[in-house]
C-alpha cells in the first residue's frame, strides 16, 4: 500500500457512552491528506463528542481513532499522542483572556505548541494577515466583536502550522461576510496542503467548502460521500426557475396545469421532505417556479425546453438549490434510519 493510500485519520468502530446514553455509535470513517471533510448533524448528534475524542479530550468507550505519525504509520491517539501529525483544534465557542492583545495570545499559544522561537513573530503576522486581523494585532481582545473572536479562535488553532485542522462550528454566530471570510480561509489552508475536519449544522457552509460530507444521527454515521454522489440516492430533486416578470394570479392555475400535463412522466410527487403539495409550484416570494423531478440530466433539458416552447415565461435563472438538496438528503437518510431502528 502506498503512502497516499493510507488515511491520515481513521475512526475505527468508535463508540462513546455517557451512562445509559450512547453519544457516538460504532463510527467508522477515513480522512485522507488534503481533504476537507464536513461532519453534519443536528444538536445532540454526536459531532462534538467525536471531535473531542479526536482531540484526546475524551476517551472512547469502545473502538479507537488512528492518526498517521511522522513515519506514515497509523497510531492510536490515546496510546501514542506525542508522535502523531501536528493537529490544531477549535472546539466550541472560544474564550480568551480579554485583557491580552491578539499578538500576546497567539504568542502564548505558539509557545504552548513548542513552535520554533525564531519563527514565532513572522508566523503571528502571517496568521493575522490570513484571518484579516493584522491591523488589530496590538488591540486587546475585550474590544473584539464576536466574529473577530471566532477568527482569533481559528488563528490559535493554526498558529503552530499543523497538518490537521479540526474545527467545531467555526462559523456559528458569524455575520454573512465573516462566514465568507472563514470559508475563504479554509480553502487557503487546503491549498497549502492542510487536512480539515469540520463539524457543523450549517448545510450551505458545508456544501460550499467540503470535498465530502459525513451525515450522522444519534451518534451513528448514516452516509459518507461527495454531495454529488449522495444526490444520486435521492428519490426527489428540485429545480428552481426564477422569472423576469411575476405570473398574474389568474394565470397561475392554467400554466401549472399545462406544465404538469406536459412534464408528467418526469415529475416526482411531493413527500414528507417538503410542504409542496404538487409537482410544480409558483412561489411569489422568489418570483419563480419550484419543480420536483426525477433528478436526471436529460429531464432538466426537457423541463427547460417545455418552459420555453409552451409558455411566454422569461426565465432568468434555472438551477438546483444546493442547501435544499442537502436538507432532503439528510431528511431522507434520517427517515430510513428511524424505520431501521423501529424494526430492531
């Protein structure tokens, strides 16, 4: 087996119990160098517990986590923590000594991680530039906004230039610009060869930055794959067509009936994943159509051709919303998981 075929991180039958509560249930997952992996699940799904075991803050009840060492051999994080690849962690909302400056804090964390003394000053400047806080270098943290503190938390996780970066909800509570900034930082880290393991319940953020996603529920891994591969398993897909002009209320019914008739072989009935009661819906709030279809590429072509030939509607965009697809994938998997649990 070549070095590239050896995972950087391997979760092997990982289980964690807190009394009678099983927080992580027989979790198996492999992460390879240079990947950004997203761990998605609702509150209480087991995301933070899994990350804390990776950080060696919690000890598994069963199973183990293996991380590649500097000799490219997999080692247990519990029994061999000192010889593993360097890792950086941001777990939960960061709290800092607010009387210290950003520079003082990062210098402190660099020292804790035994970063070379002669490189600390330049590394602090490099990281502060990356997170766009360089001009705040000598300002005390007490005057930082929540978003700035979150960025500083990311900075302390990477100040020692780790190979593995593990982040728990890094974008929680951030405004839209700050979330975009964090996404760009993660992509820059990946370009520099870092491997990132990211836990979140923010589906859009995950879909924008991750190579693969792991969907979990009640501590168990439901699926792990690229979003494009997971989408293929969906029984229902959605297309949105944004229109230049709104449809007058008197014309909505006839237009939808005609489209349902013309496109009937390719449409999928609404299910528990959506409040939509028909195959095709006109939504005035987006000035467009929501169409539920079978997910095939040639069907998209037929839908667009029919809209152009059979109506006078002027279409200005025609797309599949990523977040809604991911939500449907997740809800579909949860539904299957619940059925499976009931049968046990």
